[in-house]
C-alpha cells in the first residue's frame, strides 16, 4: 500500500508519497546485507539520483523505517507549548550571562514538564545555542541554590543521589560536563534539561511520558509503541519549540549535543528535526552513530544493548539481535537523514565500547546522501583523522585520548565545530 502520508509530525512539513509501515516486511523476510545499506537506495531497490527525490521519497521512507524497526513511533507533537520562568539571574557567571530556569509545559496538565536551564551570553543576543539533555539533573550543573531538584528517579552514582533520589548535596558538583561558563565565553547560549523529566531511564515502569499513552508492555520491558530513546528525542524537540520562540536565541543556529545514550538521543533528535542546524552525538555508540553491523569486537553489539537496555529501542529491534544483516538500514542512514546539515561524531580511544572506528565508517557511508546536494567537497575526510585533530568537514570527526566522558576538552571541539558551521 502506498499512500499520500503527511509527515508533518516529523518536522519536514511536506506531503509526499512514501511506503507506509504496512508495506514493510517482517524482519525475517528482509534481504540480508553484511554491508551498511546505501542511504540513496530505496527499500525496493530504486536508486535515488537527485536531491528532490531524496527529500520527497527516500528521506521520508528512512524516517518510517527507523520508527518501524528500531526506535518506535514518533509521538504526536503537542498543540501548545508554554513556558514559565522560575528564576532569573541577570548577572550570572560573574556577569557573563543571564541564567534562568524555565518550566516548559505541553499537553494535558497531568503530563510531565521539562525544566530547562538556559544561559544566554551578555550583550551577544540573539545568540547561537547548544542544547541537549543531561544525566545529572540541572542542580548539579551550576551552583545557584534556586535551581530545582528533580523529584524523579535519578541515576545512581550522581553526586547527592541516594536510592535514586537527588538531593541538595549534588548542587554544583558536576561543573565540567555542561561547562556553562566556557560556552558563554565563546559567545554561545546553552540550554539543558534532566532527561528524566521526559522519561526516567528504567524499563517497565509506567512513568514519565510512557505513562501518557496506552502502550502495551513489550517483552522484558521493551516498548512496543515509542521506545525511550525516541521519547527523549521528542523531549528535545519540545525544548526546541520553546527555544525558537525565544528572541534572545538565534533559531537558525542551534546545535544539539548529547553524551552516550544521550548521544543516541541527540542523533535521533537531529535526524527528525531540521530546526537543529548542527548535530553532535558524543561517544554515542551502538544505537547512535555506531554501526549495527559492527566489525569491532570490543564494541557493544545490538544483541547486548537490547538485553541490557530493553526499553531504549522498540520490541521490533530485538528481532535483529542475531542477524543485523537483515536490518534495512544501518546508522549511516540516520546520519544521512540529517543532511545537508553538519554532523560531528566525537570519540575517545579508550572507549572502544562506543566503536570509534565503526563510527567513522558510518560517517563515510552517510556521504552518498550529502553528495546529492551541491556542497563543498569533500563532505567527509578520506581517512580517520589522527588523535586530537578535528576533521571539520560537514561530516566531521574527532577522536581524543582518554575514556568515556564528556568534558571541557570535548566542548572546545564542539565549539570549534560550531565556529565553523554556526557562525
Ligand atoms: C552503556 C551502554 C552504552 C552507553 C552508555 C551510557 O552502559 O552500553 O550504549 O549508552 O551506557 O549511556 O553511558
């Protein structure tokens, strides 16, 4: 069945003809390929040769395929997004910026709200902005005593968290993951929210946005309808709804950033929303910018991630645990959907779990879609750049020494990439 399908919900605002999920075969009936599928070849084998056909046919098809087989359904966009400033400090960070916490409300009153911590550089508005979800809770990221402490489930190991509950002990204890001052110093605004506002990271508990839909519970806590990474990406889009209406921010210059599972989120959020001008999944690994068809035996596999984190991806993704060759896409196709917007994949040598070399392969295998556009060439480096050296092509790459973390050195690279592509 091929139907005119409105994909407005995916942010593309065009009506086009694409295969509907009803056309998609069950996983065991899909053709096998040990190579990453070419993003410019349709599911039925038709080769896409123009930017127009890419945007009208293949890009929408890929968005449907990723929802159907991996992340679950993109939820409807709420009708109205409203914001309330909870506090403001116009002389934050020694006068370098204005800091606010903003309560963002959408949907019916009983739905979760997002608490956005936003800093805007003094005298430099409208400013470009880095935005994304955080693991720790806003109160850990800055010292201001007015920042709200989330009552929701929190990650163990976070400063001040006991029995998965945050406390004032964590205030200002994690200053280098989202280094507000460093970002302001470079002339950018920064906006982040605790990811648990949208969906706390535990399977099979009907809380957060998961509790708002009648989703049957999948096997082992997997979500049949919308999986957790998709909810997180959708939450990022609600922040974008607010940000683009804020006159202090330049709506055309937004970069989405996330680390690890939140890097998976950043990539998905970027792929599904053109308002995000630059996409930076940091150490995102399997289910993010790491290939599902991995050749790195130190890297996390699809099977392993599906067993460890059954709720991150949809039930249908489990069908590929022992046969990733059947996947009708690989993560290169998710990067391709971001095109022609710049994407930067950042990694660390000791973080083989996130598959740094596989991510470079993904970047190269996304290039055919970018090459449909009239862009400066090459869109991607010919080989992986040496450690510590940023390849700032439109499909950019960076690897540093060290381990799995997000720190001010990484932010220097994110900001350098922004200076090239957002200024
Ligand atoms: C790991 C997981 C990775 C990555 C990481 C993180 O345990 O296997 O895929 O997401 O967690 O988010 O820190």
